[in-house]
């Protein structure tokens, strides 16, 4: 199965945010290249919010280009076999934590946000990743900083999309 086909199946199975879910499906139907950064009308991305439920905390990255505290995530790559695989790869690469596991049940949220031209839109499929006990993070080249925040600190440092993702993740835990 192609990454495109996987994305369509994942989105069809996602039961929340029906209008946004349909917008993602419509985008893919109109853009066979809608999984890739080269699609200037916008493209799907995959992200993973790394959480440590036993300690009530979340790992955020200070994005090098955007200079915002965000979850781990980014563009799909040709070796990704599924959206889950892309989210897990991004989470692992950007957190430096081996052994992350995605929270069962598929995506936690969808978030469409504008980005600078030529790409115009990211249609982010957001997962939650559980950090293993004793996880030690390691900063990547894509980040200015990497830091654990208590759940109740996230609203003070991150934008509303990250806060909504954390709320949805905590509801699933």
C-alpha cells in the first residue's frame, strides 16, 4: 500500500473533526502529490506529541525556523510506509529518544495551518507518542532547544494548536 493510500484510509477512519477531515480527503483527491512537500497547494505532514504520562509532562522543540515551541513533526519522506511511520520517525529524529510508541487509536487531531510560499499549507496529522521510562532527549539540527514541560505549563509557552493537541492526548490517556 502506498503512503497516499494509507493516508486516505487513516483519514476515512478518523472520526473527529469531520469538516477538516473531509477537507484533507478533498485535498488528496484533487492533488495526487498531496503527500509531498513539492505540492505547492499544500501537503500532509505528520507529527507526534511526545508525552511522559507517569510524570505529567510533554517534550516540546523550539523550532529553528519558526522560533516556536511545537510538537515533533514534519514532512513525509519516500521511505515512510504510513502516516504512523512518518510521525514516529519524526518524533524519534527530533526528540532523540529511541523506543517511542504511538498512542493506540490513530491520530489524535488534525491541524491545518498556513506556511510561507511556495507550499502555502501544512495539513498536519497529529499523533501522540509515549516516551519510555528513563527517556533521555537529544537535540536535533532542526531545533534551537528541546525541553520537558509540565502539562499545565504548555499554555504559557506554546500556541493554541499545541494546547489543543495536548488536551486531546490527555483525553485519550
